[in-house]
C-alpha cells in the first residue's frame, strides 16, 4: 500500500535533513538508503546533492543537482543548491543564472536573494546587487515597523 510507505519515507527525509549540517556523510547514507527504497525520489536526490556539496565534492554535487534541476525545473530549492555548487566551482555566471531562477520561482527565498547579491557584488556589479540585497531584507524581516525602516534604507 502506497500510504504505508509515505510516513517512513517522510521520516527518513526529515532525519537526513537534520543530519546535513552536523554529519553530512550520514545524511548522504540516509539519502542513498531512501533512493534504494524509492529510486529517483526528488527530495532524496536533492538531499544527496546537498550532502555531497557539504562534504566538499562540488563536482559531484553539481552533477546530481544539475540532473535534478533538469527533471524538476520549478524547484527553487534545487536551483539554489545548484547555484551554491556552481559558485564553489568558480562558475559565477551559471550560479547567478540559477539564483535568478530560484528567486523567480520563490520570491520570498531570502537566502537566495542574499547569495545573488553576494555573487553580483563579487562579479563587480555592485549596483545590480542592490535590488537582491533589498529583496533579502524584505524576505527576512517580518516586523512591519522594521520593514518600513528597511524600505527607507533601500
């Protein structure tokens, strides 16, 4: 029964996600175990790519995430993670394009806006970075009084 598999897969995905920042190799093992049980599961593939990047294997992370981005072109998180792998490999133009896709898909994705601003700044486009930085502030600030102050600054 399909519903019998959903809860354990969701639990395994949540566990892998919790492991990412403190034990990326274990997160990778968990993602691979999920993929053994449910081949091609998009969230497990994303977690696998994220785990490879966190372990410093950016070429493999890029390969995994690029294939996933092709299969899931409307996934903002995939575009964002792909951009991080590309940036780590010095592929700034590709990273900027992936970040632009990410924020177009998810306009409230604050980390993607901030990273886009950083990438544009590093590329020498400080003026072009202003709007992404302003959008990052808007995405990050929830307090209306702070938002008015942020709008005034931007």
